């Protein structure tokens, strides 16, 4: 696994998210239209933007954690059980802290 390349990709991804978040914050800071129909649409759009902002911030945290793990030499190991995270999983989710088994366990316990 080439952690130099992964780190570069994660940093690129982080910059892209930061740009999107800045654009979202600008859009959320705009004044609402005086027309009530337009205002209703803008309010609905703001709710969507706020959801996107939350998701972006969560992804930024995950990326930061992954970059910390790269720097500490623990990247690619599950933070819960210490098992190696499969390369295919890391290619799909390069910021994941969990192996497949622990991710399944976390998902099922969050549904309970």
C-alpha cells in the first residue's frame, strides 16, 4: 500500500470538501427573498445545504483522523481490533478506521 499516494489523495479530497463547505457557508449567509413562495424554496434549499455541510464536516474529521493514522504508522489497521483493513476497502473508503467485521458490528449496534 502506497501511503504517500493515499495521503496526497486524502489531502486533495480535504481541500475539495473545504472549498464546497466555504461555498455552502456563503449560500447559507445570503438573505432570504421577500416573496413567501421564494422564501419557502430557499428555506428548503438551506435545509439541504445544512445536511451537506454536516456530512462534509464529518468526512473532514474522518480524513483528518486517517491522515493522523498515516503519520503515526497505524493507517490500514482497524482502530478497534487491530486487524489489517483490506486493500479493496481502503481503495473504496480511504479514510475508514474499521475493518469490515468491526464496521458491520458498529452498524448493527447503532441500529439497536
